[in-house]
């Protein structure tokens, strides 16, 4: 049961990370005011790196238990 929960957590974090990567790249599209999307870039990057850190922590924890 713990393996299923770990896989589910990893998949959720992976999907959120992929969404953040796509959103971060989408903020570089040309617009009338390029400074408007700076907050979105910072937000997507922060959440994306947080999810990536969570994935690394889950992987390390799983490897130590085996």
C-alpha cells in the first residue's frame, strides 16, 4: 500500500511540475507589456522547483528504505 501512495505522490508532483514548465515557457510569448508576466514566471519557477525538490526527496527516501 505504501508503494502505491508513493507512486501517486510522485505522479501528482510530476504533473504539477510539467504544468509549471509549460506555464513558464508560455509566459515568454510576445505581448504588449512584457513586464506583466514577470510575476507569473517567478511563480511558475518557484512552484516547479518546489515540486522537483519534492520528487527528489521522495526518491531519496524510497531508495534509503530498500
